[in-house]
C-alpha cells in the first residue's frame, strides 16, 4: 500500500504537517497526493483535525484467508494471492493460466481495468471493494459449461449470507442485486479447446464500500455491502474467505453434475421471476414475463402465449 494511504488506513485523522513530516515531503505534495487518491475514488475528508478516510482501508490478508478455510476446502484450493494493484484479476490469471493449478484465486486491492459484460468497465476505488478471479479447469468442452455464471452467482450469494449479508437476489445472467440495485457482477471467460479440455476464468466484483466519488460515476442504481448491513460491513478478508470456500465447492459440484443441481437455489433468489422485462439479444428486442430458467440455465420468457429460451441477452425490468 502506498505510504500516504498506509498512514491514513486506520481511519484516524492526521494533519497535513504531520503527514508531510512522516512522508518526508512538503505539505503541498501531501495535498496533491490526497487529491490524486480522491480522483481514484477514495473518500478522504479534511477538517480541523486533518485528513481522514471516511472508511478505514483493509488490505486483504491471504494467510488469514487460507488459514480460515475449512480443512476440506484448504486441501482442494490452488493458489490464493493478492496484489495491491492490477489492471484486471482476470487478465492476470489469463497471462499465467498455463502454470496455475485448478481452483486458484487472484485478488486485487485496486483494479484499474476491470471488465464487465459487453465491454463495460468495472469501477472500484482502492481497497474498498472486492474484485477477484477464479480459475476452474474442465475435462469437457464449452458445451458443458452452460449455466456456469449462474452457479457462480449462487455461490457468491450464499457466501454473502454466510457473512450476515441478507436479501441478495440474482438477476439473470450475472448480477447480484439488493432491492433491484446492483451489488456485484460476474464475468466468465473461457479458454482452451472448444471440445475440451478447457478452462473458465470467473471474474467477480462486489461493492463493499462505495464512495461518493464512485457513486457519481455509475450509470445505474447500485448498493454496497455496508448499506445492506446497516452501515457495518463484514471485513473484506472475512468476505473473501467465505467466497473462496463457497466457490470451490460450487464449481466442483457443477463440474460433476452441471446446472441441474443448482436450479432450486437459483429459483429461491431469482430477481426476475414473474416480472415484466425487456430483452435485447441476437433474436432482436422484445418484452415478456420472466419465467425462471431452464435446465441449461437459459432464461425463460413468456411472450404472447409463447415460452422462449434466451441464452444471451441484455435484460431490464419494466416498471410495474
């Protein structure tokens, strides 16, 4: 962690002169660094007592994550590593995929070029949220991986519930929501041979503490774990531990039996079921009523008496 943030990480206020003394720079240079971190998305307040972070920063502790995993999971997980800064955790895994064992996880405290669906960028302030990617290898080919992003969403929702984060829904195909506001997202990227063997890199982003600066840059209603929990979010390390445990288990089960074993869990958290939606996909745009998902994880939509299955599309909820 950069020196200025390390001094402010606890959330205690420190004056400009003290920061300048400890860092060995001028007060003007301190101010410039503070402004740069504000531009990066951190809420740094200034007042008579000095500068302070609105929320303490908690770099992930990989040793604590691994130690806290259930022994049966610890034996099955591959590499777990955390970087202060990366362009993208999924890109980092892709660059090193040949040498990475199965069920490996790469986290980043600060991700500067995170990716979402359809070329969107995933925005996140330093050490404020969770962004990570998981590598899962499969003996079969791409065709057997239908529903994988849904299974990852179920695992993430269960992990959040394990940490006391209530009421998380799943919006097909890859969003985690609370009261229709986006809490997180999932992006699955496939590699290897089309007919197998192949691998999936599952990228996940979860809002833990959304700063005011970050909220201003977002183009849709969003929520963070802190707000869902009434202002006191679980630690990022505790959340990461639960996420690793749930994902290792869920992805192994998916590899063994596909999506069918997860259909009931999806239905319990389906944020679209029974609602009027607008669908934009390869077959054009249409409105209909969401009717859950089929055995492959495709979205079922009732359109004028016809039940359609949608494998890939952009979906929005129509006003009631």
